[in-house]
C-alpha cells in the first residue's frame, strides 16, 4: 500500500511560562507520510507525547488533515521512523 501525506498539528502547553505569555500554548506542524489517516495520527501523537514528556510540557490535542500545497516548507516525518527533534523543528 502506498503512503499518503497528512498535515499533523499538535498543541502544547509549557507550564514553566506564566499565564498570559503568548508562548505558553503553542502548536507544532509537520507532514506525516503514512498508509492511513489513523496511522498518521497515531504516529504523530506518539511523537508529540514523547516530546512533551521529555521537555516537561503538556500535550493538549492534535488534528490531522490532508496535506495541501501550503506544506512544502514543513518538515516531513515517515510513519514508524523516529525523527530527531531537529528534524521536526521543535
């Protein structure tokens, strides 16, 4: 089965920053290549939750949509392949 590109968004909360700080809640966005939307969402959530745990942040939620033309500059992650934080850009 071929892989499709999906745009993944994960929202985080950094509890170390004071309430009212515009960077306290932030979103990460990248493309995931996966066979199904369910695979893409599960892999993105796994990566986002691991990042939050490593950094003392809270994973708030996520969303997935078909990849569009505006994703050319986004990092690309392949389902099941562990990227570095630098690869994702967070």
